[in-house]
C-alpha cells in the first residue's frame, strides 16, 4: 500500500473542501438547501482528535466557538469527534478499497458480521446479520421484511405510541404520528397498528410513583392488557411482529418495564409473533457497561427478554453511516437478492469504522466509563431536582439521560417553553443539549415537548462530566430568568 498522492487536484484544493466555509457559500446554501431544519452553526472540526468538544462557526455572525456536545451528533459519535483510532483504520481501508458491490464481500464485512454475532444477547447470540449504509430505518425495514417472510400468515406489525423507527415512507407510519407537519400520506397505513406505550411517569391509570425509569410498586401492568388484546387477535389482520424500542429514545426516554417485556415475550412465543427490538439508540454501550440494554436485563435481573431480531445504528458505525440487524438462527430464513440489496449496503469504510469502534470501546473499557460518568451526572441532577421544581423525572442508565422539564413536580405539566429556552441558552453558553420529539395534536397544538437529553460521547472524563452538571444548572437558571 502507498499513501494518498493526488493526481488531478492539488492537496490544498482537496483540503479546502472540508477546511471551512465563507460568507458567499453560506448565502448560496441558504437559497439552495431544501431542508429548513438545519441549525445556526457550521461544524468545522474537532477541538482535538477524539474529543467531545467541537469547533463551530455561527451562520449569522461568522464567529467561531468551542462547544461540548451532549448530543454526540444525534448519538452517533460515542468516541468523540475525529477519533484517531477510527480515522486510522478508515484511512488504511481506503488505501485498499472504498466500495464493494452488494453481492460481494470484504474482510471488513466478514469481521464486522462475526463480531456482532458474538456480542448479541440471549437468543440472538451467533445469529445472522444484515448490514446497510443508511441507518436504523433500513435495518428495521429488513427486520420487518424477514418477519413477513418467516411468518406463515402474518401481515401486520404492532407498534407503540411515542416510537420512532425512521423517516422512510414506511417507517414514518411505524413511528409516532406528527400529522400536522407531515404533508403527504405515508406508506403502510394498513400494515401498522399502534397502541399506548407504558409511560410510568405519566401513567394512564394514574399511578404516581413510576419515577426514574421504574414502574410504580403498586402497578398491576394494566397497560399490557391493552397490547395483549391486539396480540390475541384484535388487529384487522394477523400480526407478523411487534416492533418496539425497549427504552424509547426520541419519544422521551421512556422505558418498557422489564416485566412488560417478559409478558410480551411469553405471549408472542405462544402466538408465534416475532419480536423486533430497536436498540439503535440504546445499543453499543450507550446505557453503560453492557453492549445492549437487553444484555443489562439478562446480566443484572437474570431476565432473558431477548427478541427474535434486533436493530442498530447511531454509534454502531463509529461515526460513519451504518445500520445493522441481527436475527436469531431459529428464524431459519435468509433474503434472496430480489428481497434485499442496495448499491452501497456492503460499505467497507463504514464496516471498518464500526469494527474499529467496537474494539476501541472494549479495550479501553469505555462502557464502564459510560456507566460511571452516567451515575456521576445523574447523582448531581437528582440533587438539583430538590432545589428546582421545574425538574420532573430523570431517566436513563449510563449516558442515556433524559430530564423532563415541568411546570412543577406536583402537576407534572410539561414545560415546553423552558425546554426550548434551555436549548437556546445552552448554545449561548457553549454546550449542546438535545430535545425529545414533539407530541402534537392533528391541528399542530403541542401536547408535550419537554425532555432535555444529555448524551455526550461515552469517552468523557470526570472533569467533563462535572462541567456538564455545572452548565446544566447555569443554563437552567438563565432560561428561567429569560422566560
């Protein structure tokens, strides 16, 4: 192998593509970009390789600043910006190959697939793996396709309120509806049936002690009774599968109690309905020292609620575009070429980055670090909760932390105004927090949009975790004053 040596363009010309952006470029971009939901900052470069800090340029005033990113760029950069180990592995791969067709294979694909089969929990151990270069939506669509193939008569998929499974024409339907801002009729409206999720902090049966991600001790799991009616035949056509995030991410960091998942497994096995877990946000050590949340339940609660299929994206690609699905070998079905392939699904660059990321996390024990830093931040948030009535529930293991902002702790009325002001104030104070997705009526009225997410790269150190806690309080104080 040889190092890169440009032949047509100069090194300077090529370097300038990613080195920065001028005012003229930005004005043209404003006119040419069809999406209206981009932020006011241009992300320029890592403060240093593998750092949770990023250098940004403000679109409006042109100023540069350094920000600590508690979103990991949509929870993707578990190892920080421009991680040197991943970048080295990718550069080595790029010297060899940058693309292989879907029916071909590469060393990176072989090794990544084998590693994911090794890491998968419960009944998925040594299962069969599907990869794509798009993300979670494509991984979930692959799982749905496989469930329809393997189910003899099943035609419908059961999903849950508050879910988010992607943004394709079909996955919009599988996700929680946002009718007032979705201006077309998505596909699959006759395929997906939706039921309420078990939302313990805002229980439909008015249990009040479902706090910190745990169900109320007096709860009798009435919420499962609704889902059970559909599992037992209430849907218009027979169910092929149930699709869920065991800990809902975009919908507000809402966990399915392990007991709920246990009951779901029992009924689905009896009724021959497949279970698909979307661990796109909770996987890859985001929730602490275990590769998946499902593994945490297995190791800590001695509870095997592993599904028939599990889907990944976000951190699975080490910062590069990658989605993956693993299916239990008990399903015994595989895809034909006509059933599943895309031009770039066998991407050696992303697969190399993904495998390098997994190896780095394992060797450096970043999962254990995530567990400890998560406890550190959560402990401080619980202390703040005693002094600020607007801090409602605090949920999430590891660095999968969500904080519900409320009018007061007694009424639990969602405080959307405060959440939005905290996001804006965070930008002013050089820290990026994330929001939950909105719950809207069909006419566009906001029902709930009040959860602040704290999900920095899992490599943050103790000092950076302290900084996040200090900034959270500073931002909260300023936001309360502003509104």
